[in-house]
C-alpha cells in the first residue's frame, strides 16, 4: 500500500463516503476489488467499514425516532412490527382446524389454501 493509500487515508475517505465501498474506491482512484482485498486483509480497515455503517444506522434510528415523535403512523407501525414483536405486535395468518376438516386429499387442501389467500388479499 502506498503512502497516499495508508490506512489513515482510507479510513478518512471511508468515513466521508459513509462506508460506501464503491464511492471510497473511486475517491482513492482504485478498483472496488482492490479496496475489498485490502479491507479483507486488515482488521483496522474491517472495523472502519463496520463503524461507518453503524453510524448510518444510528442516524436512521434517530430519524425514525423523530418520525415516531411527530406522529408518523408508518414509522410507528414499522417500529412496532420490528421492535415490538416480543410484545405481540406481529402480523400472522391463522388457519383454523375447522377450515381443513373433511378434506379428502392434498389437491382439495391446496385449493382451499389458495382460496383463503385470495380472500385475505382482497380485504
């Protein structure tokens, strides 16, 4: 690695490009594959990529929280479906035993499942 492409320089550009490998490689005038190879071989560079991407997630979480606090229903529902699963905020599809009783064969069963799916998508 040349002096211009020291770990310090690569990490600086990685942070400027928010961990985007292609944009970082372009800014350093190297190929993406070359940058991936260096990252793969160097623990400091691996950690720099992880840190840059974690920063993006932190920013996104803050924006999500702002949206929730402003009453954005989509943000609220998204959060409940993803983070609120343990509290029961999860979509499920129920199949009652009575719906499948009396089925004579696999073909009948599959037709009934398709009918149930179609009914659910029309709601």
